[in-house]
């Protein structure tokens, strides 16, 4: 490494977040710029590990020590080449991935891990600034065509790889613009949509075609899809939300997170004057403590909520890595996102029992109680704590309980088999039991991380290319081999 003792001399540092009162007045990303020299110092903390566990912690197999060393040596162009070798969209993962690579960092055994994610996003942002990111054109045309259904990170990764392999690729998106959850699920303060649009422009220049406002299986029949294309990739994501089946669920003012976030994103993009579901002046309760809940939290702050409570049924995690999740596994520990920093109250170990009517068909409060968690056959069981019942007034409730799997209609129309979990069954290459139909991302894996979606898209592309051409030169992430 460039500085073998860098980890001994320097501590972990990240860019500062903009002051809360300032950033709540806009929808821009929350982080301040990070000086190149500071980044070089952080890259120098990467050790000359005998076995770089960060490579294994990353589903994409990113060449992390390589580009850390190159940044320390001020070789930015070489660094983006190493980064793009394994990751089509480092500007997405560098902003949105929870960084399992950092959880697996060897330095993290007894110190603070290397700031891998910050180095990654800085490399790709510099590459865009320097105009180093150019269309990668195929050497030849295969004469084969592929339909990719869904334009989230898995579908985009599969489409870009297949286009570069010489196939004619069309990405179908039922919404009016491509991007999937990257566009209408992820708030602007986590990733400004200019970041997505510039990558889509590169893909179009490479030859990938996008067909929006097309609902495959409804507006475009499965029979026509199969007749027009030699192969089909299902990348529809896991979009069926988990619900909360308690009394009062049908009251007005109770919405799924993905009913709430898309119109807010459209307002931020200038597509809507105001959202039909707004937190302005309301007492808000978010049920669900994950990333989607945090997205709702930051959005409610920017809309001017009167108050926000975020419920989580699990107990509060410890401040440092729990003994049950030792290195290099993903650690169970308390985390504070930028949205949590902005306000609101987090309530742990609580279960919602019912929603209460205001007398006019709208929610006025919820009834809840504390729970204790026990483990039965390896699964958590939540026991009510007697005497802890309470009511919390609210006019807006957002359900951020995750997603159970893909919508069933299109897989059923294609005739592919579903697993017991409701996901699309496939082999290790992403091939379903219907010849020529493949699946990648959350539609086959279930709800997961963006980095897994991109890895699966790349892996699926290699399998489709091999199926169409007899062989492939497209790389396949080791995590999926």
C-alpha cells in the first residue's frame, strides 16, 4: 500500500452534513464537499491485508484495496477503471449502499473501518467531473434482442452489460420515467436525480432503449413480448408491501410508504405542485425502523410535520457491534441516519394494536403497547408487556414494513414457478424454468440491498449472453458464482 502505517497515524473521517436548519429548507443531498487531500488521507488507512475481507463483504467483489491505493497515489483515472471493472453504478452504491464492505474491513476488528464508501463515491463523482465516463460501445452486433422488464438497479445493470455485449436491449418501465425506486422511492436528499439521469444518458448513448409507460402483461401482452424478443429478464423488484392487519387500518390518513414517497419525489423534481399526501402541520407516526422508514422521516421533516414518531418492534440495538454479529458479518448496532439527526422520536420495542377513528373516517390516534422479544425455533416472538398500553395522537400514519416479494401477475402470465416465499424461482444463473426467461434482483432474491441488485443484474447478463451466444466474456460477481 502507499502508506503501510496510514491506519496508525490517521483516524476515520467523513464529510460533514449540512446544518439541519439549512438542509431542511431544500431537497439537496445532505453532505458537504470532502477535500481531495482529506480523501487521500482516508485512503491511506487501507492496510496491506493478507486477505482483504472487504472484497468478500462486497457482493460485487469490488477491488477496494486497489482503488484505495490508487487514490493515495493520486491516480484517479486508473481508480475509476478499477471501480467500473466490477460496478456499473458506483455513484448509486456510493450514496445508497449500507457498505457491508466496511463491516468486513480488517481494520474494523479493533478500530474504525476504512471509509470505503466515501472513497468510492468520490472516485465516480470526480470521473463525471473530468468527463472520463463515456459510452462503452459494443464491438459488434449479435443480432439478438433482449427485453428487460423493470428499470431499477438490477434491470439497469443487466441492460447495460447486455448492450455492451452487442445485444439489442429494450428496458420496459411502467412508470413515466426510468429508474424504479432510484427515481421515485429514494428521496432527493439521499440521491439527487441528476445522478441517475446522467447515467441513463450514457446508457442511451450506448444503445439501450427505454420504453416507459408500458405495463408488461397488461398494455403489452406476454405473447407479444416473447414474440419480439429472444430473451426476457424479469427485474421488477419486490414491490408488494407488507401491511398491518389491525383494527382501523382502512381509516383515511394511513398509507404505505410507497404511496407517500413517489409524489414527494415528483414535487422535488418539479413534476407536481404539491403532494396529495403531505405531512405539513400533521402529527406523523412511521411504523417501521428501516431505511424506508428513514426516507419517510426525512421527507416528513421537509414537508413541515408538526411531530414525527418512528416505531420499531425490535428493541434498541447496542451502540457497538453486538456479540451475536461478530466481524466480518454485518453488525447489529444502533445507527443514526441523516434523517434521524434532523428530529423526531424513535420508539423501540413497541407494537401497534389498532388505529382510532376521529368520527369522520380518518385516523386520530393509534393504540400501542410495549413488547418483549423472545426467540422460538430461531425466530423472534413478541410478547405484550402488561400495563404498557398507550395512545398516540396522529393524523398521518406511514407503513414502512418492507416488501414481501414481486407482484404475481406477470410471473404467472409468463408461466414461471414461484417459491414458497413468493419470489421467482431460478437457478444460480438466474434462469427460470421457462426457456429464455431470466430473473434478477429483488424479484428473485426478495427484498435486499442495492449492491446485491447490481451484482445480480451483472450475473444475470452473463447468463443471458451465454444462453444467446453459446459463451460469454461478461464478468460474473464471485459472490454469485
